[in-house]
C-alpha cells in the first residue's frame, strides 16, 4: 500500500512541480511551502498552497515588499513525511528560498527545526527562516524552541486556554470527558485541559479520560455508550480526521446529549461529515471563521471562494504575509536574521484585534474565537446548510500561556 | 451497568453483522480462488458512494437494490475479463491485480466525488428512535441494518447448504479440478462467487455509509479488520466468518468499557506500586486503550495456535 502511495505521490508531485515553471527572477522573494501535496490527505496541503498563493498575490498586487519586489510561492511535496521533508527542504534552499512555510504535523516541524539549526549555524550568510502556521505541539515553543522558528498558530496550550475560557463561562457544564488520540499531541491536550480546568473551574469533575489509537477505531458506538454512562455534559477532543467525524456523528446518531469542544471540527470536510448531528453541539476554536462580521475578511473569503472553489480557512496566513512584508520593509532587507529580529518584537493590529509575537519563544498571539456549528448563519460551509457562529472570544492577552523556552540566539 | 451491558451487546452484534456482510464475500473468494481480494474494502467504499449518489437522485430503496447490483455486475466482469486471465500467472499476479483495482477505485472515487467525503445520511424514513433500551433511545436504522444482515446470512447459508449451486460451490472450494472434470463450469462458478462477493461488499457500503463517514479513507480503516475476520473464521467458511465477525464486534465493544490496567492487577495482588513499576507505560495501559488492536492480537494468537482458523478446513 505504502509503496504504491509513494509511487503515485511521486508522479503527482512531479506533475505539480514541473508544470508551473517558477520564474527565476532575482528580484522575487521566494516563499517555499513544504507540505503534503499528494496522497489521501493531500487536499489539506493543496488548500494551504492556495491560501499562501492567494495572500502573496494580494500583497504583490498592493505593491509587494521593499519597494516593488514580489513574493513567489513555490510548493514542495514532503508527503507528510519527516525524512522526505529534509530532502524537499534542501531542494527549496537550493532553489534560492530563504523562507520556508509548513503546517501539517509536529513531527515534520521538529525535523525542520533540527535541520535549520544546523544549516544556519554552518551557513550564516545563507540562513533560512521557518514560518510554522499549523503545527501545534507546545514543545516547539518550549523545550525545542529555536530562533529560526516562528509559530503563527495558537498551539495546544493556547487553544485549550480559549476552550476552557468558554467552559468557565458555561455553568451548565459540570462533568467533562476528555477524548483524545494516543500520541504526543493528544496527550498534550489532555494534560493542558486537566490543568486548566482545575484552575478555572475546580467544581468541574473530569469523568473520563480516553486515549484511542490513532485512526484505528472503526466503530465508535462503545465509546458513545461509555461516555453516556458517565453522565458527561461536555467532551473535549483534539481528535482530527475520521476519529473526530466518526465520533461526533455516532454520538449524534445515538442521541448523546453532550457539547463537543473540538480543535478541528471547523476544518475542511468537517461539516460535510457531521451534518445536523453537529448543530448547536460542536464547538471549535479558530482565529477567524466565515461568520465573523468584518468587511475586509468577508471580501477576501468571497474572492478566495470564487478563485479556488473552496472556503477560506487559513486567515492567519494573511496576517503572516502582512507582518513578514512589514518586517522586511523595516529591516530594509530580506535577510532572514534581520527580518526575524524585527518580526519577533512586532505588535500588529488586524481588523479583528491586537496581535503580537512573543520574543521569548517566537509564539504569535492573536484573538481566538470559540464558535459553534449552526444552521442559522449567513455564511455556510462546503455547500451544506451549516456554518459556524461565534459564542465567545478571547483576546490575545487572555490566551497567553507560560513557556520554558531558553532560546539560543545567533 | 445492566443498561450498558445490553446496549454494548446490541452495538457489538450490529457492528459484527456489518463486518460479516463484508467478510462473507471475501472469505468465499479467498477460500475458493486462493486470492486475497485487496479491492474488497474499496468495493465497500464504492458501494457507499453509489448509495449516496442513487439515494440523492432516486431514493434509498432503489439505492439498496441498484448499488449492490451494479457492483455485483462490475465484480463479475472484473473476474471474467481481468482476474481470469491473470489467474494463469499465479497468485502473486492475482494479488497485484486486485491491488491495482483497489488503487483505481480509490483514485476514481476521489476524482468523481472529491477528497473530503460526501454527506451521506440515514434516510429520513428510518431516522427515528425505534425503542428505548432502559434510558437510551435506539435508532431504527441500526436495527434495520441488523435485520438485513441476519437475512443475508440466512439466505447465503441456505443457498450454500441446500441448493444445487451451493453444492457445486462448496465442492469447488476444496476440489476445483474434480468438480471441473464432473462437467461443471468452474470458471463460471468463480465468476458468480466473485460477483456476489462484490455485490455484498456494495450492499454493506450502501447501508454502512450513513452510519460511518463516507469518505475516501473508509476503505483503509476497514480493510485490515476484514482480513482478520477471514483468517480467524477460517478461509472459505461462512459460519466461521459469522462467528469471527461477532467475536470481534463484541470483544472490541466490551474491551472499550474496561478501564483496568496491569497496574491495577499488580496493586490488587498486594505489590507496592512504586516497587512494582517495572513495566513502565505498559503497566498503566488500560484494556480500553488497546481495544481497537485486540482483533490483531487475536489474529496472531490464532495463526500460532490454530492456523486454519475457527472453522477452516485447511491452513492459511
């Protein structure tokens, strides 16, 4: 199976990478996206590429950086694999990219950080900066933090802070069930949720703490029966993919009366899989969603939908591109080290509120929305009658969590 | 406690019966042709997608008939014009052939219906709680699945054990050459079995799609479990497949409820927890945590202890 997947992946990647020949213009600023572009989950990487391209082109149309230089987005297919990532990273660097974007999988993120630490030490004049916009393992901004890594997504602890802020405000929740996948990410969520619930709502009882093998469960009915038996009011779950969709869908089918606090239910494919089972029950946390009433992002979402026939999701990439461009303008160069020094102290006001990078660990903080799936919203997702509706918001400051990062600066 | 027991049993049986519907075709094909049909789970997925498409345009009842028919026909043609030619080059070629088919189906489904899945829902006619089991409303659709699966088993079993064609199929399972010499058209029997197997996989897809999430990933998740069922039950044995399916369904369901670990056991026999913490993580892993991998453990034990499976007549 794997062998064939790799074969097909290679063929697809070859196609994807050869067709749009990137212009070898010395004046462009290359942004390399290293993420999975093939295989069953390739659509996520594809969506990331489209988002990055979309925002880069917008910036280019608005004048680019450093008085007219343009961003040039080039995608490299790492097949979601850490080893392949290194190969593609080297290729990207050889092609002249000094800025690397990546999102899927913290294992891949770790590999990139390790590689760049060495690479940048050996080639100080050719250093490369890593913009992580979706890998959520807290370790990347704690024990493994790096000067060359910036995280522009809210990590596990920050998202959990936003979710527990919401639970804190909801007196109907008295019993919480933790339901996560059995690997580093699921365990990080479980640890953070247990601690934060204890701090914010000591009266809440944690009635279950489940860890399931990653993407192995085919039937969720026993878990639903188990959750029901505990009398839980809410389930916190960082499951993704089938493990999430199947869980919530089965719960809906069997009439389990709980609120689902999820980390990814708003991702692509979520509402299609969940359907009416999720309405009023499934909560998600994000920096933006389609029904945030704000004119510029609404217009962007409309343009994006027309161009790519999919819903705008990675709003944060707009902030990233804008802040990166501003750092370059302020540093008057595209040299990653100079840009990183500007970027790490940057505070930036988006239409949604104040955002800032914390210099100590290079974690970006932004307002976070907790939203619930609803059939009564103006903007629907994936051509279904469903979308997400804001139920709560935490300002950037309210989501800040401590770090153990001791950064080695060049 | 009693409530959970009753619900878990019902859940386990229904899941087991769905597994059986898939495994029955697979085990017959495997037993008869010696071919592990790697495309079987993909046919299940295709069945779910066809079920979605047909119910969207005509209705669920037509989907229930047309979906399996289409897949059955497709399966028969696949055997007649593909597998039969490959057959003479040996098992490895056949295996690779079915593998290729699985890949084709996967890619075709992604091309036609996209990569994020489709909203295939329980049909409104069956979307209501049928009865209350203690406090829990139980969905009618699941009971419908159960009834249908039981009917399929009874039907298949009757055909295999009572009818003339069943006699020939059973004979062809063990002595294909002899059956051929007696003047029966063995290749045609193979084609029939392959077609029916594909049709059953399609039927399982049509009725399983609304319960599970209909997405391109659904084949991968179930494929491995299916092979486990076939091996545990014994190659070519229908009652074996039934028993293995139910066993796996029930074991998984009940294991999930058991939050006990080795650590509890060690404490229970009076060993001090700190002094006895020699096994590390394993000591604290609960049975619930390993529930989804228990079928594979059963597979390993079965292969070691009884390679022919529960009711199989020959070794794997």
